[in-house]
C-alpha cells in the first residue's frame, strides 16, 4: 500500500471517529434531557395542583397567596434544574469556562436511576467554584463514560467515588469504584480502539474517544486498577489545565 492510500485511509478513519464522537455526544445529551424530564415531573405536577387549588379558593385571598408562594418555590426548583443541567448538554463550538462541579452532577444525573437500581453508594467530594475551560458537551460525554464504566464494574451495594481538586494550575477529576478491577495485562490496551472487556455489551470505543477528548483539551487521563479480592477496584484521574496557554 503506497503513502497516498495510507493517508487516505487515515483521513477516512479520522472522519469516522469524529462522526462517532458527535453521535455519542448527541446520545449523552439526549440521555441527560430524558433524566431532566424525569426530575421535573414532580414540580410540574405540584404546580398543576397548586394552580387548581388557587382557582378553587379564589374567594380567599390569603389561601391564594399561600398557594402562590408554594408555586413560586416549585418554579425556583424548575429554574435551578434547567439552568444547572440543560446548558451542559449543548456542544459549545469553542472553549469556554465551565463549572466542573455542575458538570459532574449532570453526568451523575444521567445515570441516577442505574445508581439507585444497583443500590450503589455515591460518595462525592465536589468543592464549589471549580472552573476550567472546556468544550462542554465533550467533557460531559467523558465524565458520563467514566461513570457508566464504573457502574458496569460495580456489584450491588458497591461504592462510586467522585472527587474534584485544583492543584498547581490543574483541575483533577478522580472517578473511582470498588468493582472487580482490570487485570494488569489489559491496562496497557484499555485505550486502544475496539478493545473491551465487556464482550458484546461494549464497543471498545468509549475510552478511546474519552482519551482523545481529554488530550484535545491539553489534558491527561490515567488509570490504575487492582483485582485482588477485598482490594479490587479502578481509579481514573483526568487532569486539565485551568487556563489554556496563549
């Protein structure tokens, strides 16, 4: 095969990878939107009930004011959910400062029902006001990928741990679990395209795309794992610059 053919194949592979990444990003945004709809169902129902009661008690101004105060609380809840979550589902065309605590919470919201179904103990260490420049939709996809991998590895009543820190000009995100772990012979292959330990349940592309995204952000992603009984589990650290170099 000559150099031109190789270059052509590399170009087609890059285009296919980019298309897949966009597709996965849209899928993550769709999952987030579904979870948000599930979460806002109760406040919307409460608003409907309060409106009905206010109309029924229209001749009693004090009761109407009471119902309207309660309705205002429900509206504040809806506003908070939408402003803190839906914005993270949008794919920004350029790097912009984003709140990584809110981003981590949004990723967890996507998988909240899976976390509850497995009775996973969620441990969060997410200080406020940790900002870094990022392509929002892409980084949401990365964190979501890490969370779903941890959930796949965890048994019922397992532990999922998320921590954010700011050190020496970098933001560090740690996602850890006490699941079955990854054998040492697989660690060196874990970011290779199409490599998966999930059998038919995995595409082998999630970690590859995640690594590409993190590196596009001038960051690094590292993994360590243990399979020893009683000490098994996997820890992934994503490090990103707090400010992009000029």
